[in-house]
């Protein structure tokens, strides 16, 4: 049986992190969670061989979503990243067009949308 890969959730909003973690836990999907870009990069550096997908908030204090993405790609150029943002897909595409993002999850989203997009990328 293939070992399940972690989903790394990087979001500075505690309520969002907890909700996403709870939803993924209910589907028996293992989760790592970080409250900042810095913590997310550190977790990814430790567990990158076990992480199948990163859900990354675009707007965070400190290390921004874009800076975090660049650091993750330094560790693994093939990292699979779903950007999560209140901005529209068109606005986000402008920022990240050349960075090889896996997908986009527009906030606010519900549990069904989260699971649909996560499962399509695992």
C-alpha cells in the first residue's frame, strides 16, 4: 500500500488553517500546518519528500506568498503548490504567471471545493 503524502497548509489565519486541517483530516488526508511563510519553508525543508501538495496563502505578513513559493522552489523545483487567495485568478496569474503554480483556490471556498481541487492534484 502506498504511503499517503502530506498536504502542507501555509496560512497566517488560524481559523483558515484549522478549518482546512479539519476538512482534510475528515478525508483521512495527512496534514502539516504552518502559520507563516518562514515556518512553512522550514517544514517543507524537513519533509519535502513526504509532501505531495502545498496550499499556500498569497497574502501573509513577513515572508509573502510569492517569496515563500520561490523558497519552496529552491528546495524542490517540482513542488506542487495551490495558491489560495481572496484575489481573483486573473490577478493572481499576473503575479505568478512564470512561477509554475499547480492551481488556484479562491477564498472563500467551501469544504467540497477544497476537497475537489486537492484530490485532483494528489
